[in-house]
C-alpha cells in the first residue's frame, strides 16, 4: 500500500499545526485541567501555611524575588498578572514577618525595590524544597520535550490574554 492510498485511521497528524476550529476545543481541555490543578496546588500551599507561615500570595512574591532578584511592586504585579494593590498587601505582609525589605531604587526615587531578607530566602527555599519533593512524585513517562511543549502551549495561551487589565 502506498502512502497516498493509506487508510484514514481517524488520527490527526501531530506534527502539523491544528486549524483554529480544531485548536480551540483542545485548548479548552487545557483549561479544564489547569483550573482544578491551580486550585489544588493553592489549597496544598494553604494547608502547609502553618509550616512556613506563608500565604499563597506571599509565597508568590517570595518565589518571584527568588527567581528575579529585587523588583518594584508594579514590576511584580505585571510579572504575576496581579493588581499592584494586591501585590502591595502581600509585600506588606511579607515585610511584617521580616521576609522582604524595601531598598532604594536608583532608577526611580519613589518606587522602592523589594528584596528578600535572609529569613525570606530561607522560607522560600524551604517551600521550594518541599514542593520539589511533591513534584518528583509526578513521574511516569514524561520527557523534557513534553514539559517544553506544555510550557510553550501555556505561554501562547497567556499571550492571548496579555491585554487583560489586572488592576
């Protein structure tokens, strides 16, 4: 049997981009998994909050500062697609616990940089270590390419909603 006369098995060619009418329902499948996953992860962080003393919002701020270094509150809001006011409340909460501190911003006198304190770095490192142990349980047959594709899809989906005002 030649390639031209190959029978239709009902499967799509996974190497070709999906047409928009086929892509949209598949992306809804991603949303259907992503929502419950996000809520369960958030709940897990909340349940462990007595261990590290971090709310989900403070955890997000500490993690961002751990990854990117000192940032202003508006920069953190943009990076996390959160309102500046919410981020400010989380920064205030973290500062009240000695996890972050404001330092002078040479680029902008009225918008301080927020940076981790040693206690903040210790706290977020402990959270990351505990969460990494949980993530290692995912296992299965996932490859680096699978993860790269997942991040690519989610990033493309995020770009579609880039114009949504979170303030």
